[in-house]
C-alpha cells in the first residue's frame, strides 16, 4: 500500500501509511478480542458431575390380606374431628365388605383421651382402644386404624406409642377451585394458581355464592382425604384480596377493592375455617410484592415506589397482615415467595398482581423482620420459601449455602419457618439433594411435588417413594427439619397438561400415590416405601394379591421409564452452566411438554455427553422397553380382580400412551443427537436421516391418537418440527454457501482488472468508474450479503434477513457516493466471505453449534467479525475524510450508522420487544421455542424492556449529532 499525504482537504487524496493502517487493524482486532472475551464469558459452558441419588425401586413381595376386624360400633367423644375420623374407619370397613358400624359414644372400637402423650401421638390398646392426649392424637389413631383396614393390614393393638417424626405436614389445595371446563385445557401455560376464580364477579356482590359452595364442597373433600393421608396443615393461596388496609388511606373513597375484599373474606372465610375445625393448621400464601393498582399508587405516593429495603413500605404490608390475622382469626400464618411473579401468574378478570421486587438480602431481611413482628403480635408464624429463579443477589438462595447464610444468617426467630424444595433446583429428576436444607438455624420444612410437572404433568406413572425416603432421611441429619409440604396438584401450568384434577376428574390416582406415600414417610421416614406403595395399591385398585403384585411391579419400573425416557442421561447427570444460566437436567424438553429444537440447547446437550451419544440413544429405547413391560404387566391382570374396571381401563390406556410418547421422544432424541454429531464430526448423517424419518412417522401417529385427547394429550412437537426442518436444510445450505463463494471468486477473478472489482478489492485506491461499474460496486456486495444471510437463516428467517440487509443498504446509501459505497461493500464482502467460509463446512447448524460450544473457534470468529464490523465505519470515514473533510466525514458516518438502530428501535418499540424476539427466535430456532410461551424471552434472559427505546435514542442522538457536525463544517 502506498503512503500518500493526508491533507484533510476535500477532494485531496487520503490514504494512510502502512504503520497507521497496521495500528488501526490491531486496534480493531483488539476491540474484537474484548468482545469475544465478553461473549465467551457469557456463553461459557461449565460442566461438572452431579451427585444424583441412586434409585433402586423394587416391588414389595406378595402377602396375604388380613381380614377386616369385626367392629359393629365405634365409640368416640362428641367432637367434630373425631367423628370425622370415626367415619373414615366406618368407610374402610364398608369397602372391605363389613356392615357399616354405628358411630356413637360407645362401641367395639373405643377412642378416648388421657394425659401424658404428645399432641399427635397415640397408642392402640387391646379392645381395640385408641388413646391420645389430644383430639389430634386420637384422630391420628383412628385414621391409622382406617388405613390398616383399607390396605389389608392387621390393626395392631399392642399399646405401643406412635408419634410422627415430622410434626408439620402441609398439603396444597389439590384441585380445589380449578376449572374443569374442557375448553379451558390445551396450550394455556399460565402459572396462575388462584382457586377462587370461578366465584369472582366483576361487580357487586363480587362473589357467586353458588360457586363458593362448590369450592367449599371440593375443599371439604380435600380436607378429609388429606387427614386420612396423615397431613395436618393446608396452604391456601391468597392475601391481598382479603384485606382493605383500613385506616391507611390506600383506597380512595368508593374504591370497589374495599367492598370486594370484605365480600371475599365474608364468603371464603368460613370455607377455609373448615380445615381448622377439623384439626388442621391453615396458612395463607402469597407472592411478594403483592400489588393492586391503588396499593401501587399509594406506595409510589408515600414511599417513593417499590422500595423494598425501606421499612415504610413494609409497615403498609404489616398493616394488611395484621388485618388478615384479625379478620380470619383461625389462620395460623403466612407463606411468602419472592422468587417468581409477574404477568404469567396473573388471573384474568381482576387486577391483583405480583412483582419480583424483593431482590436483595437487605430487602428480604426487612420484609421478614416486619412480618415476624406482626406474627409475634398475633401469635402466628411466617413461612418463607427459598425458591428463586436468578433474581438479583437473592437468586442463588435456593441452591447456595453461602447465599442462604448471606440472606438469612443471624435472622433467628422461632416463628420463622424456611421452606425449601428437596432438589438442588426445580422438581426434576437427575438432580442432587438440596444441601441447603442441612444448614441454617431456622426451622425447616421440605417441599415435594406429587404431580410432577416436568414428568408428564401427572399423566405418567411415577412412583417417587424411594427417592422421597432418601431425601427425608438425608435431611433429618439437620435437627431443625420438622416438616414437609406436599404439592398434590400444584406447580407448573394447571391447564396446559392433561385434564386431570386431584380427587375430581381423570386418572388422578396416579399422583395420589405420591401424596399418600410421602405422608406416611413424613410420619415414619424409616418405613419401606415399597410396602407403602403396595398398601396404596390395595386401598386404590384391588385386594387381589395377583393384581396388587402386578401393579407394584409396574410401578417399580415407572422411574426407569421416566428418568430414561424424559431425560438424556449423559447430559442430565451433570450440573451445567451455559449461556450464563443454570439449565435444568431436562433441557431438551423445555418445558413441560415441549421438546425443543433450538441449536443452543441441542448443541449443549450433545457437547456435554459428546462421547456418550450411543448411550444416550440407547436410554430412549430402554425407556420404551420399560413402559412396554409396565403395560404388559397391568394388561395381563384379571379384570375381575379390580375394584373398579374403569380404573383398569384408565391404567392400561395411560401405559399405551406412555409407550407411544416415549417412542416418539426416543426417535426425536436419536435424530437430534445424530444430526449434531454429523455437524460436529461429519459422521452419522444417514443415521440422523433414518431417525428423523422414524420420528415423523411416530409423530403423525401420536398426533392422530392423542391430538384431541384431553386426558392423555399429545406433546407439543412444534419446536421439534422446526428444529428438524432446519436440520434437513443444513447440508443443502452448506452447498449453497460453497456455490456463493465459488461464484464470488469467479466474478472477482474474471473481473480482476475491471474497475468495479478493483474498487471492491482495493478500496484505498481511486478508480474511475463507469455507470455499470457503479451499479456493480453496490450490487455485488448487496447480493453476497443477501445470499450469505439467507444461507445463515436456512432461507427461513425473514425476521433476521430483512433488518440485516436493510441496515447495510441504508448505511451504504446514506454515506452518499461511489467511493464510500465501495469501501463499505469491500468490508461487507470480507465479513460475508468469513461467514460463508464457516457455513460451507456443514451449513448453519455447524455455525451455531460451534458458536455455542466451541470457545476457541468462537473467539477467533467473533474477534475477526467484530473487527470487520468496526472496520466498516473506519473505512467509510477514511474515504469520506479525503472527500469532505474530517468533521463532515464523522457527521456523515454518524448519520449513516445511527439511522438503522433508530429505525429498528422504533419498529420494535411499536411491535413490542417480546413479540419481536419471539418472531425472530421462532424463525431462527436459536433458543428454546418455549421461552416466549412461558415466562418470556426478555424475562428469562433479563433483557431490559427499554432496549428498543434505548436503541432509538442512541441512534437518534447519533443522527442528530451527525447532522450538526455536517452543518457546522459547512
């Protein structure tokens, strides 16, 4: 390159010397390296083995059925909870074929109280006589008799004192109040858990009394069932909708929120009181911050906004909690969650909402101190859930001992109970036990989920007894662990899965197993879960020993089918950090019933288990085999041996569904993993194609069989289809990239001496251009940019192609003049050749696989690509400087560079950032398709909602500055 004099005079030659050019290139590459380092830091893949509990479930051996005791009458004190428990014994005897005993003040079975035993302890003396020191203890003994009768066990009357190991055993509301309208089920991934929605009216009288009574009936059924399973407390969603903040001035005169809260308390207060009357504790639960429009306005006016470290804010909520405790005097405490909230949790039709705002240790401590002070005034408790999903400094509270100590250390109060999921993450398998339950000085309870939201949403058999026993026995090393909270129906979308409602609709018995066994384990963690499962089978399905043993053998296989069929073991058995997140062990199904097809997930799953792909594929087949064996065991049972033939039909239909579903997923995992192996190594292309064909065939059959089935719904395979459709285009796209490179090379070679080619390949030289040359200087780069980005997007993503191509064209056009266009075109060709060179290997799939999983290749590519991107502006400035002078050159570059982001920011601001990202990601298949359908891409990745406005502002400022510089230079 020749060194020419730089005058800065318009029209003068302006070609920098070699040293300055080299320095410029080094600076650009240095900046590119910084960006590459930051990208690598954000995307870095960290993998370490996970200490996953080893499950070895077995079926209990067959045993003879004990005859039901001859009890013709039951004598209990005249106390409602005891008469209810005596009724459970009577019901059990009737189920076993005995006449219904009379319940009165005396009888063959007697229940009485005497001092000296702990609250829930009891003994059964010969007679039999159930003895306890409190109604709770006597009731526990009666429910133990009822359970023994139902499950075909002897009623052991040996005088031994029986006391529960864990004193606090909570249940959620199950399916109480949830809609049962078939039209409501489908693809609604809302996470709202309000149970009063069917009774809410938009105006006075605000509640539908008939709907309230139906909810009350369902609640009574839940209470009866939970008591029989050994639970002694219930969690009721609600808080803000029951309080008025009377006297604070939160609500202006005539605000309907006041009348609505009074109506809610008047209508539902007696409903929830029933649990208290039957001997259960009642806890309300809420997200924090809970908000309504008038409360938000009040906080903004009096506190200056949602300042959660400010005690003035918590004084407002303290007043509300005090009102709740005074108004509903039977309520034993409040359960609080700070880790989730937002629009996905809202209930359509009213304006109560929640917001993730308690995000610092100081805010959590301020909140808890305030609520605990109120609890002390009313002799109540506060249960704080440690569940969080990456929210500020509190984001690791659920999984980090250090974060637990930072947030809660030193906050000792015997009214505070800390509740934590048993897994080191969400309710997935393939996760370590949560060791934060072993630390801290607080009272602790352990959370379990019966209807596993990530393992079929209750549609698949999933016997968790052995796993739950391991967890409880491990956590009891901490003497502060005193209870459990079992989610019967809660967790995940309540309407997106099967239309199965606990105690109400469908084959709810499948997950009732886990509620029953967990309740027994909470009373005695050392008992054999296999025996507990067998007892549940006898009380639910059959007393026939052959039928019972066959079902127990099938349930013992259920974990193999689930943990192999819904997880990819070589990936799932590791703790992974990728894309700046901690992805769950079932990342390839994200989430619930949506197998994903995005390159980030599938590339990461493959990379973690790169050397174990064959094992991962074999696991899918093993899961199908386990499901088939389960089906064959149940199908071979004698229908006459079942208590209810409908339950047998549902069980066999469920297992047919599981075989079909796991077969489709096995074919999909094979196709996806084999394809990524081809991207990585060039091998397994034919195997991937064969598996994809098998998947398409199985998919079609799955949708035909279950596409309209609400009880056993087909999985949502949209994202998987998108992923495989793009995978099928990878090889053609690689050939297309090679073709574009070849065509460009031929064009440049053949036109090497033509002015247009010299202008594009040697833009630092002045070249005389004809009209046709000026057209080619613009057209060739535009065509190559268009072709390269079309190939990158599989010719399937106009949402990416149009903005990119438009930005290049607008930038080049606003620079005005052929020489600037040639300079920009030269850099565009350089970047496009770099991109096409990667695409030519094995298509866009290879490009993205390397981007997500190959740090060295990514660093080199990003360094060069970003340097070339910055080089666009440098080249434009260098050319313009010699034509119009330095100041006007800077101005023109600023105008050209600022216009595309300003325009794009304006468009996205109008369309909506979440919607724009959803459309873009659906077409590009880079991130899980389900992100936008669940929490939203912006929420999950923490993308600021103001980003389009910022882009518009920055771009607009650059444009205005550029025009100002251009005007001043004139």
